């Protein structure tokens, strides 16, 4: 397939099919899962989310340590800089990482309590 064929199929033909009356019988396939997760997927997703959460927390701690070290070095040299804004951004990121789980639980309650 050459570049002009890719252009034709991606830019010209697909939007024309989507604009056609009745979409010419084109339907989005619906997965047949009956609302159930595939076997073992929940454990894998939970593990990945836990690793990402741990990484975000570790990055926040490292960010605070680096910002503190830069502030100490700059103070000793007599330089002034915008360290408080940098520290505020790091602390804001830490708060966002810590609040990610409760925010998602509030937006997407699981039916047993949770948000309103």
C-alpha cells in the first residue's frame, strides 16, 4: 500500500462512510463479555495501578528532597530564586497523586456506598 492509498482510505473514504445515511450498515462491534472481566485481569490491573501509585509517591518524595537541596545550596550561595513556587508545584503533585484514588471513587461509585 502506497502513501496515496493510505491517504485515500484514512482521510477521504472513512469520513464519507461515517457521514452516509444509515452508515451503510457499518456497526461498531460489541464485545461479548456479559459485563464480566476476563480471568485474572482484575489482579493485573490492581497490580499496575499499585505500581503507578508507588512510583508517583516516590517521585513526590524525590522532588521534595531535590527542591530542599537546591533551596539550601542557593541560600548558602546568597542567591534568590523562585523555590517556593517549585516547592508548591511539587506539593501540589503529591496531593494530586494522594487524592487520585478517592477522586475516582467519588466520580465512579461502585454501588456499595461511595459518592452520591
